[in-house]
C-alpha cells in the first residue's frame, strides 16, 4: 500500500460556558492498528470530561468509532480520497458517559490501516461544534496547512489532527500544542498509518491557519 496523500483537519469548538469555568484537558491517548482493520486505545480516566474528540487516520472513509461506555459519536467531514492514503476524520461526543477505564475503538468496514488519537475535555459548552476546515495534501515530507478557520466566540478550543506515514514526530505552528503522536507502523505488511493530535485554546477570536510539518516518509 503506497501512501499518496497526507491529510490535515481542524475542528473548532465554542468557548466554555461561564458556569463550567475554563476548558481543561482531562485525558488523552493514541494508538496505531496492529491488524490493519481496527485499533483500540489503552484505558483512560475520563471522569470530569464533558466533551471527547477522536481523530481517526484511515484509508477507508467508512470507519466508525465506539467506546466502552456505548456513547453516540458524531462524525465530521472526511478529508482525503478513499483508498488513496491516510484519510482523516474527527468524531466527537458531547456530554459523554465517562469512567475511570474508558477505551475507544475505530473500526474500518474494509482494510483501513487506521490509527486514532483521543482527547477528553472539561469546561466545554453544550452543543459545542462551531466549524471545521481541512485539506488534502500530496505525499512527501514538508509543511501542510489546514486552511483558515475563525471561531465565532472568544475562548474557543481548536483541535487539529494529521494522518501520515512518517517515522518521526510531526510539529505544528500557530501556538498549537501536540499532545499525541504515533509513528507509521509498516514494512512488508502495512498495519497502520501514523497520527498526531494538537490543540489550541484561543483567547480573543481570530483567524488561524495552522501548518503541520511532516518528517521523512516510510513509504
């Protein structure tokens, strides 16, 4: 399987309601598939979280997210051409059922070589989704921008993720902080693409167009 696209995506959320106080990162994790079909995270303590995001990097655009607490997940736009590289889709759950040992699984209906990254948050307003932007980029190391996005309120939580086939850490500008990274897991029998997840809690609402820098590709 030859990677011919790299994908970046941005999800933007409304600011936290004053009742909840500041937005805080509760827990995060990532994992890459070992069987090219599905991938599950290690258990996370998500108690106190009121919002959870799952980023999934997969060739197939027909994958689904489930979790050990049987929450319902909203899928956002898929970036990338199905079957042609590390596609990227963000899923989210507002006001989830949480636990001290919650796991998250992404499963592709067909071979998808998936990887996932999860972040759980507290202090996010109800009905948080505001807007999304993203881009599909050709194969090869270098810098890829997501496309500009402007929050509709101050104090917004912005999340960006990228799928790739690199064996080195990804970086991102515009004051985003990378909290999860998995290298491409491959070789003779490709099992899973790599993934990175980053966030920014913005003060005053302003346009942002973050750029990911990707290291050398394995394929």
